[in-house]
């Protein structure tokens, strides 16, 4: 917490005014990033239209949002693989994450898997790509990858 306070330019005690512990700060940061990601993901996505078109637009929005700040993508990937994830996800669900609602709408035709697994299949590659700033794909390659993620989610036939 002292390092966080130092980087924020405040006294160490000030951090504890807003967060009781480092764990609470870590989870709150995740929730803040995910809510910002949700709003970016849904930007310009029509409420009607094919699930495919809505998905690919959200996928591109997610990638573009995180590619603009790879540190956020790395944070998401790291936290989602940590013991903090269950607690963070619970808080996110309580925060009425609009991306969870959008995912629920798209799940109707998806293979029957837990939401966290579907999240990894759907946008895990977008997050990993954005986190690794040394790997860049063309717009065409990104479109192919979004299509591959779409196919990975859908029930056969």
C-alpha cells in the first residue's frame, strides 16, 4: 500500500481512507477496469441485429480498448488467473456489469459451458493480444481471430 500511495503522490495513510487493505484495492481496481471495458465493448453495438455482428463488434471494441493501454489487459489476465478472481467477479456481478448482461443474451446459441470458460473462448485472445504489445496483427487478422472466437462459442450444426 505504501508503494501505491507513493506512486499516487499521497501519504500512505490516505490509501487506507478509501481501501481497508491491499486486497480490497486489488479487487476494486479490477472492477473499475472491467466496468470501463464493458462500456467500451458495448460502444456502437446495436441493440438489435444478428448475434454474430453484435459479438464481432464487441470483440473488436474490447481488443481496441485494451490495446490502447496494455497494462490494463495484463492486469485483467493476471487477476483472472489469481485467487482474487472469485471475489472480484462477485463484486463485478453486484455492480451490474453490462457486459455480463450482453454475454447472457449471446449465450443462447453458445455451447453449454460456465460463463468464465465462455469468456476465455470469446475474448481471451483479444485480451492476451492487447497485453502483449510486441505482437501486432493486421485488421484482417484481427477480424479472422474474432471470427474464430465466434465459431469456438457456437453449438455445432
